[in-house]
C-alpha cells in the first residue's frame, strides 16, 4: 500500500462462501430493476460471490478488509478456487494479527506477494507493516487503490501546486472509467457488497481485466542458510535495548536461521558505567552473555557496582579475577572502542544492530525491531 497511508487495504470473516446460486433472480433481496442488479449478476457469474443460505445477497452489508481482498483476488484469478500459497515466501507470516491458515489466507498471501496489501504503516526497510486488521471495515479510499492497481487503470497525477491525498489519484482513476460505485461516496465511507460488485462490473465494461502473473512459491528454498552475526550495540538503562534483547533471545531460540550475537557497548547513560564495566569483566571470563541476560531479566534499572558483583557471582565468575578486572582500565578501553565503532557506523542512539551475513555483507538496523521484522531480515541476509 502507499507509504502515506496508515491503513491497510483489508478485511475478514467471509460469510459468502455458502450455497451456490446458479439462476439469476435467486437473490431474493435484489430486484431486477435495481441499479446494481447487473453488477451483482456479473460477480456471481464469475465466481466472486455465491450468496447466503437464505437466498439473499445483502447488497447493503458492509465489507471488512479480508472479505474485500478475497473477492477482488477471486475476480483476478477467475473463480473461487483458493490459490496455492506458502508463508515461507516471507520467512513466516509477516503480520502479527493473521493466523497462517485463516479462511482468507490464500488470498491475503496472493495480494501481499503482489504488493496489493502491505499492512498498516509499512516499514521503509521491509515494505510491510505489522498488522492488516482483517476484521476492520474497508473504506472507499482503500478499496479504490486495490481495484485500480489490480486492473491496471491509469492513475492521474496532480497538477503543479495541487494538493492531493494519497488516495485521490485512485478515486479519480475510477471516476474516469465510470467505475465509481455510487454518487457522492466519500473516501472514508465503508464499502458495501453492492459497491464492490459495481466497481468490478464497471471496470469489466470499461475493458479492464485484472491479471495475476504466476508467482513461483520457492523463494529461496534450495539455498542453504548461513549464520548471521548480530552486533548488538546497547546501553544499560535503555528500555528499548531491553525490548530488543528479549526479541533477539526469542529469535535465537526459534528461528531457522543460525544466529551469533556479539555484544557491543554504546554507553549513553553514564550512571550505568559500573554495570557496563561489569559485563566487560564477565566477558573476559567467558560469561558475558550470561551477565547480560541476568541483568536484563532480574536487575534492570540497577546501577551500583555491588549489583555488577552480585550478577558476576551468580553467573559463576571467579570473583578474584573479576575484582582485578574492575580495578583496571580494560573495561573503559573496551567500552570506548565499541562506542567509537558505533559512531563510525552512524549510530545515533541505542539500540542499534549491525548484521553481518555469511557472505560478509552488512546491514545497519537502528531501533528495536519487532520479532517478525527481525526474522525476515535475518532470512534475507542468511541467503544473500
């Protein structure tokens, strides 16, 4: 979806895959004289809808996002047979609010692969958002974007100094081919089943047919995944660093991609200096990761050197060697070196990651990525 919109083109709960109605006029709530009757006849004839068990079409029923996308993708593929799909194409389901085997999943996958659906507020790096809100109503602006892009309708552009909303071009494109579903419909109005039928029918009459080039469902299946190194730049006292820490631990335990984590200090909050120094000294004894985990899990927010000593003892450090290290300049030297590297990578704060793929290619990632986004980036880099 357009990066300027904070909504996805979506919906859920399709209640129209019920009893097939083969004879026009079987919809008891659609009069032959109705303005939308020919459109409803058309979408029924091409397998987009079938109707309800009680013999109705319910033309004024509001559509949600999953329903609308399912209908339009059915129109594009020419029938109601669900397409083959595999969320492995994205390294897993890319949206947090979607069940992998939901009734609309084949059509959502198909629409996502082709960029018709991207999720709310798409991320610049991945092109996808976190959620699609399948049960949410779909408005005319969102619906217009979907059908215009699927049918290849030319989208006009604004004149110099003319201000348009992200959806203006799509709405104007439908108007230009007489596919506006009803007079006066506003961009924020919820689309009905009749509206959907009219848009598809009018585009058909105007000579615009939706096309779906085949998608090969083997994105990188034959390629062996190599280990990805995460250089995790952190500052104790940083709440987002704790969030990213938890995400990385989950991904390490669940991802198919082998992950190696290297802890790097980028001390922003100097009151946590004793904790940073303690982690360095624990790392000198090979228990730096355990120290890091224990601090975030049980001591987050503590700043005293006594806390660093308690953690070091809890993770099995030799306390004599630990005390010697803490009394030396070594921790400060290592912290300074890590911080200098972070600045050279243009890190402006924490958390910050530098990912290194098996081929040596790198990617700098600021901020606390969500699990689904981190997994997707790791998958990409493991096969780069």
